[in-house]
C-alpha cells in the first residue's frame, strides 16, 4: 500500500520568490506528523499545496496514491483542511455550518446530521450546536474549524496552527481532541508550540527557508544533532562541583548553568535522559544535595533552534 | 443537492440574514417608488403604456446599481474573511463556486425586482396595459440584472476587498454603457461594434417598450456567460499564484 503522502521535488514560487524549494518527504498511514518551522519558512504554503488549495510550480505530490496535479478533485474528498484562520461563516449556527461543510464534501443530505453529530462529539462542540458562530469564543471557533475538517471522515487531516491564539486550558483540550483523532486519520499539523508538537506527534518535519532541514522522531533528531538529549538537574550548592561530579558518568557531556542563586543551581547536562539514575547516584556520592532531576524540558526547543539557526538564503 | 445549489442556498441565506441585503433592497424600492411617483406618474398626462415604459426605464438604472452592490461581496468578502478556503479545499469545481455565488445574487435581485410589481399593478388597475408588456419589461430587467451581476462576480473575483470589487465592476459596467454614447460619435464599422456592445442604450429599450428580440436576449446571456467564465478563470489562476 502506498504512503498516505509522497512529496518529491515540491517547489512553489510566488512570482520570483520560491516559498518552498525541492521538498521531499513521505508520510505513512496513521502517522501524526508535526510540521515545524519559523514564520515564513514555507509551512503554510506546503500545507495549502497538500490541501489542494494551491497548485505546485514543480514537483510531484501524491495523496493516497493519487497525483495532485492529475486529480485534485478526488484528493479533496480524502482530506480535511483547517487553514491558519478557521474558515467560518459567522452568520451561521454551528450545526448548519457543519451540515453545509459535510454536504459540500459529498456526505448525502440524509447522513449529514449523523456526520455532524459525530464531528461535534469528537471536538466537544455539541453544546454550541445551535449557537451563532459569531458569538463563539476563540477556543470554540478553533474546535469548530477542526470539526469542519473531519466532518466527512477524511483519511488525511491537515491542521495549520490548530492551537493558534488558544489559552493554556484550550491548548490542553485541543491536544486531547487531536489524541482522540489519532488512529482514525493520518494527521499533519503545524504549530509554533513546541511542547504540543512534542507531546502529540510521532514524527517531526522541520522546514527552514522553504527546504526540509530535518525529519524524524524527537529522539532521532536529538541524536543526529549530537546531543542525544539533555538532563536537567537542580542542586543545592555550587554548580561547578555538580557539573564536575555529573561528568564522571560516561555519556554525559557539557553542562550549562541555566540559573544560579540563593545557593541553588539549575544545570542542563548534555546526555541521554536514560542516564538520569547514574547522574543522580554520582551527585549523591559526591556529597551534593540533589533537589530535582528531569529530562531536559527545553529539548525540542534546542533542537529547533539548532536546526533553524542557519542564515537566510 | 449539487455543490452549486448548496453554495447558492447558503449565500442567499447570508443575504437574507445580513443588514446589507436589506439596506440594498430598501434603497432600491424607495428610489424606484420615488422615481415612479415623480416622473412616471407626474408631469403631463401620459398613456398607461408610456407610464409603464418609464417605470422600466428607471428600474433598469436601479437594477444596474443594485447589481454592482449585491455582487461586490460574492468572492471578495470570502477572500477577505478567509472563508473561501472552505470552498477551494472541498471537492467542488471553481465553476461551481462561481455559478453558485452568481445564482444566489440573481435570486436575491429577482426577489427585489419582483417586489416592485405593485407599481405596474397600480397602472394595471387604473389604466390599460398589456400583460405581454409587463412580462417583457420584467424579463429585460432580469436579463440586464443577470449581465450586471455576472460582471460584478467577475469584479469580485479580481478584487481583494469589497470596495475594490465594486470599483472594478462599476468601471466595467460604465464602460459598456458608454459604448452607446461612443457609437454616436464614431463611424462604421467601429460604430457597429460599440452599438452591439452597449449594455443599456441598444439592448434594453425594446424590453422597456414591451418587445422581446432574440438578439437582445442572446446579448445579455452572452455577457453573463463571458463574465462568469472569466471569473472562473480568475479563480483557477489564483491556485497557481
């Protein structure tokens, strides 16, 4: 069975400017892929091409084995697309809007009600079914945006910044919604919130200046960058002694002091998170009071910063 | 239901739910009523047929202006608010989007136009007019409205904002109306070209006086087709940009 998405040499020009250049990647069925990149890196353009909203300048894209240039109409039946701004008609109620979206995507009128109810169930929007979209909060609007993307049960869901502008509670709710959708759909989502990508996605695609600069799981990316991850330790006492003690463990690299004051130091150590028990023992054996030890919280951030640190082309 | 009818139904609902739709309808009916009272009924005594002819003449002007305002939002507003993506990412052809939008605007204009029927009814009750004259006049208004709305749809496809769409459409409509004046100051064969292109001066007066010529019907249908075809091409071209 072919991959859900296969992209070969995808290029898109806006006038003289290449928004994306020679992209190559594949996404298997059922995967949840995080699409990472700075503003203007080419994420939205790529997602719009995959969503059949824009046509590519060059390259080949197949979705579910169908060539995007040959039969975009057929591909649109198999995808659900949430753009960065949810395409909501504010003068409609949620229920009528979702029914319209379902029928537009080919759900027969008699089955549209059931499809809408299921989509509302998955996105927790059932209670606002009769409300005007203009009266909804930002969080609900985002969820209705996701509901319209999945109301026709597409094989592929493309979500561009689904958590954009949400507060922390709404982000958690959206993450739960995406977790619920896992398995039923192949999901490609972009986000600026790295912790969300880290917790939601199986694999990452990192785009920079219109080119894919890395792809793989978070662990694979960390390993390929030579870091193998980081460990964060909080100790009572001078940081230099703690770093010296921790580095006696094989596999632990350089230590960076993140914060120091009032006799307490927060240190980030280069090394695989699996080494945490050994580091803890080493610190205790050297007479250092260990207050906390954890996997590096900023791991994905540091990977992202390393990958996107290159100069603009 | 086909995608075209789905889009047309949604869009018509949007007109009927919006304040703008009611403002346009109210403005057309008030202006039509005032012009009818002041010029068609007022002045020296006239035959009923002349009064009806004047009614259609004034109505043609308000139909053209209303069409530009009704159609300016069709695609430009969707692009402005970002909702066009819902349609362009759905399994719907661009021509279905354009046709659905156009049909909704046409249905709304038809409702407004038919709401003016009380004025001819007054002439019918108090004078003597033929039913054929009435039908021909309204057919002319709807055909003129269809052509102007299609031009407006094309303008709305070109523009990024509603105001720009109204300006584009207004310019195109005025250019086609001015063809009639240009025909008067040019010589053949250029004159024939201008005459055949004139949106109002050449093709509407027969309807106004109760006569239906196939050439006039074909002209308005052709303008409608060409404008909608162009709007579809603009939509398709935007996917490449």
